[in-house]
């Protein structure tokens, strides 16, 4: 059969239309042998290959053959059944990937924002269970410092002097610390710190405004606010807790074809995460 020829399969009452080349991705599989009529399990009826298997699970197998990636819904739970179907079709590479169930399941991600106001300064500390998320957020946040004179800290007209970006404090891979507001040095001189959070281009000095922008950013990124509380102590620290169901990075394949061979498949982690 030509690899460009269309193939119709009826699996468990569901109809699938694809190219022969898609089914031939893994030449040793039963789906590839089916096209050569080398497997009696698959009957050709009225121009369609009839397969008495689970049609809903076969849709995931077709998606794998088309993309060479394992990408399953957040609420998917039939890993063992899908692995059994992959084994039935002779797709042992897919079966091996599905055996790594812990890499495929979505996981709950927790993030906490701590905020406190002290005189004319606001202090922020962000903790996250996922270091990659904290790293991404750190790339979005920039603190700028500038020296001012003869102005109040909440002036509508910030100094025209260029502001200098400051690195965020990173006590660990799972948290970051920064601040905004003003701190008087001598006379009418004071140091001001502004915060910008991408994609918003504003440079904000007011801590309450920065907090509002930060919380909005997290909500847009798919986090859900689950609790707020005030941490006891001399300084009243407000704590905002968020959670998000984080899809894991998908598992993808790289097919290496060598002369005289049917191809070698290597499994690897691939950043095909479906966020937002």
C-alpha cells in the first residue's frame, strides 16, 4: 500500500481516517503489518479495517502516531488500559512511555506571596513548589533603583535620571525577595525602588499597586487564590496562597533512521507543556 494512501479504520464503533504513512511510523507494529494484510486480527470490511477494540483509547494512540508525543487530558486515569492497548497494537515504545505514569500525571503546584508594609517601603517574598515557575516569574519581575531629591516618595513625576535595574534576591531556587518604595539617605536625598512586572510596562513604586499587579499576573497565569491570612509577629505580614494544576512536560520521541533498519525510537522529555 502506498504510504500516501488514505486508510479507514473502524475501532470499537468509532471511525478513523488517516494516511498509511502514519500507521507505518513503527514498521514492526501490528498496525503497519495490517496494511500488508499480514495480521488476521484486522478484517477488511467494505474498504475499512475492522478492529474490535476500545475506540476511545485508540484516539490517543492515533494522536501519538501523528505527533510522536504523549499528551493526555488532565483528568485522564486509564493509564493501564491504554498501556494494554498499546501492547496489543505492538507499539511497545508507547507502552514503555505509559509505564512512566508519574511523568505524565498532572500535579498540584503551590505558590505563596508574602507582603508587608514598613513605613514607606513594601517587602515581597514569593515561595513556589515548582522551581521552574519561580524562575519564570523572576524573569518577569524587574526592580529599578534611582536617587531622588526634592520630591516625595509618591510623587506623580518620577526623577528624569535613568533608573538602574537591580537583581532579585534568590535565597533558593524556590523563592525570591524584592522590595519597592523609598528610603531616605541624607537631607532631602532618598533612594526609590520601582517594580515592573511583564508584560505590563509600568514602573510602580507603591507597594499596594505592585501587590495588585502581582496577584493579577498570577491569576492570568492559571493560579487560583485559595487563602489569605495575616502571619503573626511584630510586622504584619499578609500571606496569599495560590494553587494551580500543572501539566507535566510531555514525553516525545525522536526517530532515528539508519540505512537498512526500520528506525530506532528514543524517548526523551520534551517541553510540550500545555499551560494557560
